[in-house]
């Protein structure tokens, strides 16, 4: 399992990850994404998932967010972000540090 990474998302969105050697899985249906995430969680340490799919299976993503491994990271798709990945990052930073040090203005811009 050492260092294995994968991405789950629509075909066009996963191509760039595949180009840099990350295992890419093209999935468009939320239930298939959920099943694949559970399967990959047994063998991979880092799993990227497009935020559109991640939002649709947020209960499963939250389950893995609560554990040390694998790390599940929502990323924007080729169509851009729906803000779900940003919200998870903000929530996890606040949980880890106890304060909001990164996104003070609430717009995703780093505060001073």
C-alpha cells in the first residue's frame, strides 16, 4: 500500500492525473464511485475524487476523512469546482487547529 494514489472522476477530469502516473478510474455514477472508493481504500493511501462525485457520496467521504488512511481529497473536475472540496478543507483545518487561520474572509482567499 505504500504511496499508492488513485483518482475517481469523469473521464476527462482524470486524464491529467493519469498523465503523471496516478491510477485513474473513470466513473460517472455516485453508487459506482462509492463502491470503487471502498475498494480503493483497502489498497491506496491517497485517493482524489472529483468534488461533484464526492458531494454525492459525502457520507462515505466523511467516513474516510475521520480516519488516518486513506486520505480522500476532493478536487475540481474539468468543469470547475462546486465548492465542496473547499468546505472540507476549511472544516478539517478548523478541527485540527481549533481556529480558521486560512480562510478568514470566507471566500477562499488566504487571510492575513
